[in-house]
C-alpha cells in the first residue's frame, strides 16, 4: 500500500487510488470518540481478545444493533 512517509507503493496501489479512497472516507465516514476509565478499556480489550473479537467489530455491531432497535417505525 502507498505510504506517504515512504512515498512509494508496497502493494501496487497507486497514489491516486489512495487519494481517491481517502477523499471518499473523509466525505462518508465519521469517527466517534468515547472516554472510559483505563480499567474498563483494558478489560474490554482483554475480553475482546479472549473471545476472538476486535474492539472495532464489537462496537460497530453494538451501534448497528442500537440503531435497528431504536429507529422509528
């Protein structure tokens, strides 16, 4: 993959493709931040790893489920 630091492509992805992907991501995606206590974060990470999950996957699924359960009929 193209990396700006190296200025080259490692997996044959052109800089224009990377730029197009970044433009799409910036226009269509949001980052949600959450602050939780250190102990909770470490326990969450530990349990995700123990269960073979990623934090991203667990949180994304929780958000999708919440939206589905709470959207107006």
